[in-house]
């Protein structure tokens, strides 16, 4: 795993690591992918391990959804605590965060109408 300042790399993926004083932990996001993949840890070793797990999970579950011409993109600003909860739930369900949010929104909208 390569490191430079607050950027770490693993298997060709890079992530920016920041300290969250609000959550009192290290938080990272994989950079330059068409998905939102975040992870966190309480120490340098934990954040490195969480990053490696996130990359491996992303590689294992990623489906190139951009190949589908019917997909529109939106950008959401999600509070860090909610992001962590969504990421962990998606991981538990064996889905990418993008897929998990899409399925959750679809279920919610379907029950409303």
C-alpha cells in the first residue's frame, strides 16, 4: 500500500484520508470512481485495512452501471454519520453503496405510490 500525505493507494485505487473531529475517527473515500465508496477507522492500521476491504469489496461487486444509457447521475451531500451507516448497511447486503441507495429509494417510492 503506497502513501503520500493524506492519499493512500491499493490495487490501483487511491483514497483521500481525513480526520473527522465530529466523529473522532479517520474517514476516507475512494477517488476517481463512478460510485461513492467510503470507509473509516480509529487508527492508521484500521483505516488502511478498511480501505483495502473497501477496494476489494468494490472490485468484487462493481457492475459498470454507466454502460446503461437510461441512468442519470445526481450528486448528494450526505452527512458523514449517515454516509457511514449507509456504507455499512450496503456492505452487509453485499451491494455497492450506489446500488444500495438506488434500491432503498426505489422501495420507498414504490410504497408511496
